C-alpha cells in the first residue's frame, strides 16, 4: 500500500493565528434559510427564543460559529433595512426577486437578526445594499445598529429596536458587484466602494469593511480593487467560489456517480490555487498583509432536491460535503496569514448547510460535524505542514488523496486535521513531528461506508463523529490508517 508522508513543523517560530472567523457561516433570505430555518416566529409550537429555534441556537453554540453573514447574497442588494424595523404588522411585504419570487414579509429584520446573533454568541456580519441602495441608507444602518450618541438613527432604534446599540464590526459593501449586485466593472465598483466606505463610521468598536470580491479566478477584479482602494478605507476583500461541476448540469446532492464526485472535489480543491493567486496579487499592494482575504461564500452547489422550489436551493448533504468542508478548511488554515474570514454557504436549508430542518425535526449534517470537529483550530497558532500525498486516481485523472492542517492551541495541545477524499481506498499516513515527542494521542473520526451516505430525518445520526484510537506513535512518528472518505482530527500533547 502506498503511503502519504506529512511533515509537521512543530517549532517555537512565530506563526500566524488561524482566525476563528474562518469558521463563519452565511444566512440569506433565500428559500427556507431564515423562515422555517432559523426563525419560526414566537407563536410557533417549536421551542424558540424570540422566534428563533432553540435546537438551532444550541447546535450552533456547540459548533462554535464565530460570525454569521446576513441578509445576502444577491438579496442584500435589494434589501432596504428600514422595511424590517418596527411594528411587524406595518412592515411592507416585498417580492424576493432573486429567490423564487416569493413574498418577503420582513418579519425577520435588523433587531431579530442582531438579537439572534447575541443569543447564539456569534458576531454579526451585515451585507450592505450598494446595487439599489444609497450611501445615506447604509451609513444610517451603521448608526442605527452601533451608535449610542444622540442622532436621528439612534433615536429611531430606541423606538423600534432597543435602547443600547449592538456591536457590529463586519460590514460588506455590496455583494457580487460584478453580477447580481449591479453588473459593474471593477473600476466603477472601486469608486463606489470608496464613496460608501468614506461615509461609514461605527459608533463604538472597530469597523471591518469588506469589498465585494472576485468570482473564482477573476484575478483582474482583485488587482483593480487593490490598486484603486486606499488602505485606510478597507479591511477585507471578498472572494466567492463554489464547488460545482457545471452551472447547467450540477448533478444530484445524493445518488451521484463517482465521475460527479471526482469533478466536485476537483472544483473544491481549486480553492488552494485561488487563495494562493489572489493572495499573491494582494501581496503586491499590501505586503504587510493588512487587508484580509474574506472567502464569504464557498461550498458545494448541486441540483435542488426533487419536488422542491428551484429558487430555494435546498439540497441534502452527504459525506461528499464532509470531504469538501474538511479539505477546504485545511486550505484556509494553511493560508491563514491572508485568509482571515470565510463564510460557508449557507447555514440552514440552503446549499451546503450545516443544519436541515423539517417541522420540529433537525438534522446535523456531515458538514456540521466537520465544522464542530475542526473548531479546535479556532484562534490557535498555525503549525505549517508539508504533505506528500498519495493519489486518488479516477480514470486518467488524479487528485491528492490526503490533505492536512495543524495548529497549537493556547494550552499547548497540537491538533492535526486529516482528510482522505479517496472514496475507494484506505490510505496510510505517516506524520513526522520534526523531532518533537508527543505522548498522548486522542482522535475523532467522521466516516461512513459510502461517500453518498447522509443523515436523513428518519436516520439523523447515521453519520456522526466517533472516537478514533487508530493513531500509533513510535518515537516522533505517528502512523494513521485512514479509511476511505474520512476526516480525522488528532489531539497531541
Ligand atoms: O449563495 C447563493 C447565491 O450565490 C448568493 O446569493 C450569491 O451571492 C451567489 O451567487
């Protein structure tokens, strides 16, 4: 059997921190993401806190979700925040133009979102409307949410929201400005960004302004933004990339073929090239890495489940999604010098969700379990790894079978996360710990017989993390026999 060798450079050299915000999520007014996902309303029989499901709050707390992006996506550039404040019976109903043309009654607005974030213990990331909004509207939203000084917007909050300002650091200035956010050129958008950013100032605390970033490999977009936007006006620049086979033939979320699996993984692993190249462009203009690369939409995108509204983007979540999550988070960890936030698309009932709901039932998906297993890396110090991976071969093509990342937490515990994306073969992995000796190894594994396996409402716990005792330490080498399509996280001290 071939072997993958990984050298893990455990040293006292200063290394960057893996920002916890890499583990953030995204929740758009799309399909059953907000309504029937997070929010059931305070008259629902489903146990809730101010209308937000208690089982969702508990699950997301356990997963340790550090930030949540809202209200879009494409929806953000049609959203006028004043529609979603005050007496619910007086809030205007609008048409959700991008997602199924359904009625949006605005019953979940700014106050509901920000109070929900406090209940979950997550930081809000608000995506502002540039496409159909105004500079005044966005700067008013900032004042409404964050200012404790006397001004018309804090007065409005006191009569429609609450007395005390919330803390909102993360602000997106438009979304996909090259597409649904206004079909702009990067030059035009850079000017728009500067105008919006100039007039945004937070009441208290630091403000983190994120520019609408490139679509996958549109490196020109990043270059123009970095060249034209002065550093004092910007803290982050976004990037969107979905693991997708082909926009016209996305294939099913479950019951996919190995060909479809291979193509999805190939698209997911492209993330490494994308963050490497976008980071290199950013390095040219910002060698001190002051501006973060924020991958604020990523994940697998398939056909919707048969019989569901095509505009709702509801898809099941299988071990393939666990592979995407594990491998992508390893990429982000290893690029944490520049990637300092990422938002999985999307949190509940939309695309690569961590939670699916049906009436009063919920499922924690394989993606949820990976996010929860990996939360040990949040705010830990990166340990560089070099992976010489064995191949996952499919027909005449191949991909690296194994990916890894490692970190040391504040208690000195070293965590190593490993993914074997090969759906057919176990792979032997040998971890060389660079001269350091470790005595205790604890591990957890997520695996299932087939990469098509998933948690259903009838069998919600089919896939969940189990204790893993298969890591063998000899001197400063750890050997692990990784089952096909598995994710393992080891803890060493
Ligand atoms: O996540 C779904 C959609 O994908 C978002 O609204 C948009 O930003 C992207 O194209």
